[in-house]
């Protein structure tokens, strides 16, 4: 019994010492198991260190015997860590959109050549309305008449429901959202391309009654519905 008790006390003491030695504090960083898994040295994207006899030997924890600072990627061409794009290709985002390359002054070109790539639907209009209220209402107002709280202070905000603004193309509106125009600043960094096109759908279909919209079928349906609503209102009065 005495031997068993002594061994138990000794085991507890050894366990306590082991745990205490692993504790980090002050200048003591403690002990780590497989530290290279916790503090791996990432590849540098623009530099390659291939000299394994000098800098490559600073930290030798790699299985191939080379130091962690040996960061040349043997799997990519020219030992580069960044991948080059395929020749004669242009990167697209996950929606398949090309980068927007029109400059701020190329508004006419954008207005005539760009078409809304998002198919019109009730869901798109609902989302477009939400995005419009989030980003556009402060200046343009809920009804698009330029009477938002910010617009009332700064003045000169476009009334999207009247005048020449009704005849603007969807590409023109998209360009203005992206690059800005006049007092309106560029919103390309705040609103994704897909969401910009949804806002354009909402502005053209709901605020401007589908006039000069890219989707001719949708425009016809909106106008027909508007005419039907008017006839229903006028019939009782007759």
C-alpha cells in the first residue's frame, strides 16, 4: 500500500511539473508540438528564394531538409508563387461578368452599348427596390423625385421620374451608378455589378414605368398593367 501511495504521489508530481513546464508566460513561450503546423511560413507571392545554402537553412523543419524561407514553388512556371492568367483571356467574376472598363467620361458609349444582363422578374424587382432604398433613397427619395433628406440639403439631385431622365438607357444609369456624374459620387466600390443592374431594373420598371428599358417584353407588360389600372380607376367615374 505504501509503495502504491508513493507511486501515485510521484505520478501526480511529475504530471504537475510537466504541465507547469508547458505554461507560457513572460518571456517563456511554452512548448508546442509540431510548431511548423501552427506557424507555417507562407509563400511570398512576388519573391522566390532558391538559395538553400544560405537563407534556406535558417530554419530547417522541412522534410526535404530545406529551410522554411526556401519559398520557391516548383509546381508553377518559372518557380513563381503567383499563377499567370491563361494567354489571351480576360478574368470574369463568379457571375461571368467582365471587368467594367468604361471611363467616367465614356458615358455615351456605355449608354448605347451596355444591356442589362439580369433577366427581369418579380424577385429581381423586389431586391432592386431594397437596394434602391438602401443606397439611393437618401438623395433621390423614395419615389425617385430627388427629394431625399440628403438631396434636400445639397440640392441638384436628379428627379428620376420626369424630364430627360425617363429616357435614359439602362446602360447610362448603370454607368452613372458605377462612375458617378455631377454631384453624384461613384458607387462602384460599394455596390456589386449584379446589384447595380437590379437597381437599374427597379428604376426603369417601377419609377419610370418601363420607358426605354432593355427588356421590351417586360416594358410592354408594365405599360399594359398601368393602362389596366387606369381603366379600372376611371370606369366607376363613368
